C-alpha cells in the first residue's frame, strides 16, 4: 500500500493528547499477508500514538530474505527464531519506566506464531498484546505487491502466504480486524480508531 504523507499527517492530528496515560504497556502487532500495508499502518500508528516502531522484516536472517526473494515460502523452523527475537525486541522497548507501548510489524500468519508473541503478556501481567489483523482478499493484495518497487517480497509470495494464513478465530480476543481494501486514508483512520477503542477499554 503506497504511503501518502499528507493523509498520514492529517489523520495523525486526530489522536495527539486525546487519551490519558494507562497503567498497562501495550504491544501492538500489525499483522497480515504481504501487501496488506503492515509497514504503512504501523508507522502511522506509531507516529500518532508517539510510540516506538519496530519493522519486523529487518530482523529476518539473510537466509530467510534470500528464500523469500526467490519465491520460496518460509517454514515454521525458518520463522521460529525470528518470532522469538521480535518478542524480545518488543519487550526491550517496554523496559523504560515511561514506556507505554510499542508498534511492531509481523505477518503472524498462524495461530501458533501469534502464541509466540503472546508469551510476552504471560511473562508480565502489566503487558497487553494486541494483534491488528489487516484483512483483504488475495486479489487486492496481489495487485498491490505487483506495484511495489525494489521490495524483495514477490507477488508469488502472496498466494503462498494465503495458503499458510490462519485468520484469527473468535476466541483470539486479543485480535482486532481492520478491512484494508479501501483507500489509504480510510484504512489509516479505521486502524487508529480500532486501536483507540482498545486503549479506551484499558481502564
């Protein structure tokens, strides 16, 4: 999903100062298959909420990046250390006494992948993990990936990721769904509203 700076700036102004400090610290995992706009949405949320941002793809091992660039799907074994490292990096960002949260991108395609991140909340009851699932059909995401310039993730990976995808079930109550088939301003506004509603419930 292409980034529109004017759209991001105008929507970001909706949030600043609108919510009181909360006791819990929040890990916001922005999830979904390739092309759903994880980085765009995560960066916008991090700026709007004044939280640190972690780009999950930056922590893939070179071997994983090479596989994806060649259109070879990652296995569970390929992802496991990566998921544990992302959890560690997120928790590290919460160690400051003034830390209120962190925004992290991670495809988290399977429930067991999400469970790896959830351990952060099991280990510290002052931490709440949220998965913001960016939802769209395969055709929409395939077209978006085809339009990318200079990204290692090829459009063929969209199909393989949909084959792997386990959409969050009703009992995964820490998962929040956002429809990303609309325009960028619509998506950003809905993502921010969804996060704000979740924060408002943390009293």
